[in-house]
């Protein structure tokens, strides 16, 4: 990309669905974004338009400007990853938001996995491992560790395509493992060498 998108194009990108990347705009706006490699037209009806990885990068850059990245109150959906001092929002509105995000992610899997499979992670999840794993756990009803209440914590690891899932006890950890496997991830229990605490190492399943 040699020049930044126009103000109108940025508004279209900014308004994209945070999970699926689906965008709406005039035919001219959408065609311009496709020509610039920031969006693509889905080959199957209803032929909606979606952001490409380059379009997502533009969107994330735009969104990061108004507020510090540490906050989740950016107007963009973010799954609870656990480990926050403030209590987690668990009200009806949050439940609906999480459900919608999860359904959107399943649709993204169907649209972007080569065989249209929705039972295993897609490319977006492999580039947003912590958020993808946290969404799978939150959508299944697991509470995150927040505000002093016990729950799961999802953290990045040095390993490519793997996250660590921590839980307050063995029973919760095993329940998280079942959820991750049902969501299309591979999960195995390991022990921290120094603390001897058990945790899950989870990675997106490829087949």
C-alpha cells in the first residue's frame, strides 16, 4: 500500500465487523478497497465484502490511536483474557455480545477455511491466539479471573501458535480443556517448573 486510505475508505474500514471483518459501503468504495488489497468480495452469495489481513492491520492502527491499547473500552469487542483488577462485565448485554462474536467467528471459519469447516480455527484465530482462545472460553460460559474472583487466564507463550490457559484448580482446568477441544483446539496439561502449577498449552487444530 503506497498511500493511506481516504477518509471515506477509513470510515468503511473502521465500521467493519470486529470478528468477521465484513464491511458495508457504496459499490465504488468497496471496489476501491478491493483494488487496493484491503478487502475482498466473497465468491459465494450474497457476495459480501470482507477485510483482507492488510485491511485488518489498517483498522487496528486506526482504532489504536484514540485510546491506549491497555483498555478494552475501545468500542471494539474484546474477549476477557483474565487477570484484571476490575470485575468482569457478566451482564445480559455482555452475554449477547459474546454470543454474537462467537457466531461471527464460526461464520468466519466457514468463509475462510478452504473446505468451509467451522469446527476448527481459521487464519484470524492463528494471528490473534489469546483473543481467540479467550473468546472460546467466555462463549462457553467460563468466568475469567477478574476483580479478585477466580477464573481462567489466557496468556501468550514463546511457542508459535500456542497459548497458556491457567485456572484456579484442576477441575476448572480440565473443564477449560474440554471447551478448547470442542472449539477446535488441541489442549494438553503441563506443569510450571518453578511453581509446580498446572496449566493448559492450547493450539489451533489444523485438521
